[in-house]
C-alpha cells in the first residue's frame, strides 16, 4: 500500500476535485491510501464524502492584498495575490505545508493548483505530480510568460514580477533548502498529468504524454427534466454572481429552445423570475453524461471540466467567461470552431444572437463532432486506469526512495 496526498490550494469550484475522484477510486481499489488536503472542505466532502479518502483543511492564504488592483499578467502576478510578496505569510504557509506533508508521510504528492505545497515538498523524498487545468501550470520558461497575449506587455514587467516573487520565495524557504533560480522551478521535479488536450492548452505544446485527454470527472446525479415539446435542448451551467445572469436567462427563454439550467448560488427570487414553460432549473448538480448527451447546445462560463465533458460528446457551446482562465478557454473554443463566446466586458452583450448562432450554425456542430472523434475515442475508464497506473508507479518509487 502506498500513501498518496492530493493537494488543492488555489482556485474554486469542483473542477479541481472532479477529475481526481475516479482516479482516486481506482487507486483505493488497488489498496492505496488517499488523503485530500483541500482549499475548501465543503465541495471536497460532497465529491469524496462516500469514499474512503481522508479530507483535511489545506493551508491557504487568508489575506487580501488591496494594492494589487491591476489584472495579473503572468503566473508570478497570480502568486502575488496569494501571499507571494508577503514573506512572513509565505514562510508560515511553507511551514504549515511541510508539517502537513510530514504528518501525511506520502509516497507521492499530487498538486492541483497547489504551488506552495510543491515548494514545501522540496527536498522531501516523496515523488511529485502536477495535475489540473493547463492554465494553472505555466511552462518552464523564465520569466513566466504573458497570459494576456492581446496586451503588449514589456518584457521588463514580466522579469520584474518574477524577480519580486522569486525573492520572497527564496527568503521564505527553510534553512538548508536549495534556493530557486526561476519561478517556474516551483514545478521542478514533478511529472505532468494535465487535464485536456493540447488544443485547449494556452501554453501548448508540452512534453509528450503530458495530457490526460477529454476527461473531467462526473459529480452530479440529478437527471435533467427537459420541458415538453419538440425544439432543441440547451443545457446551461452558470453562476448566480455573473453580472449578466438576468440577461442570459432571459435569452435562454427567448431562444424558444427547451432549457435546463443549473445556476450555482442562484437566489430563489432569480429562479422564480425566470422559470418558464421552456426554462426549468435544477436544484442540484446535473448528471453531466446524460444531460450533455441529450442536449444540442451547452451555455456555460468556460469551466475547464465542463468544456472537456461537452467536447467529449461532440456538442457545441456558448461560453460566457468570468475570469482570465475561462477567457482563454473561450478563445480556444473559438479557434477550434466548436462554439462562440461573449466578451465579459461588453456593455450590452448580445446573448440572443450568440445562442441563435450556436444553435443554427452547422459548422459548430460539425467541428464539435470532429473534435470528439479525434480526442474522444479513448474510453474514460482507460484514461482513469492509465492515470492510476502512472501515479501508482511513482508512489511505489517514492516509497522505495523513502
């Protein structure tokens, strides 16, 4: 038996948990012990609550840095927002992660958007794997590259941001631990196990064998209750805090399609306002396999796991990005011609036009089917077993080295 520690430090939602659940189940079926160090224990308990996996609270940054008003331009500037310019805080986080890792005694550490866990594990004998959305794992360049390619960013800005973060990192590491030469070295010595495929990776290409494929993990259980009728079916997976949520739901109703929506965090008043003969709300997470299979179109914010599941089934989508990662995913969707998107900063976004276009433009449907044929032929069960085998091999090697 090997001990496997899954670390999740940054980011929100189920996308950091869903892809690992079937892999964790496969590993536990092989007799391995799984512990989840989670940023947010509530969704973690929902995802892993009926499994034998242990769940503990991960060390996380609880401060807000009001002086960082500009949007981040590279990975270093993302880290700045989580204590990587605050030496006492980062020192404490590294210490807490090192203590957690020592107590868990893992043979392998799996990091999903958990850079401080990787920092803390430097010099320890456990093997390391970096997994998750490609956006969260920058290429091993210095400086870490501009993530907003439409903005002309001076190289000096990227160099200075990396240097500031690197200085804090090196000052926060325990005595005797080797210092880093670049920010990207945070990921040094870890094997890549990326969700998705190269076409959706903003930093592609990566090393051969780095991608898991179109697999995101299925969490929801609710069956879709499609409105009666003969029109097309739209599945909407949205968030209540989206500033255009009212306009989006009104456009779904106006489309004339039969719509099922799951709106995370939606107030009862919002559901009551928009519930109609052709738009119904799901109270819980939907069964993605059944819902996407039965739908003709998905409207979502570009959550990476949702995009993978929709493309696996060869369906087009309309993406309404909420943040930089989802913005980059939306542009990838557009490049692959498998859907369209609405810019988050548009004053009066044309949701009606985007939905109408995605329903009627046959090239989206054709491209989505072709994408699924190219990347979806490998069964999910095979993807899961291959990932479990790679982790198992590394865990056993880590056990031997310890």
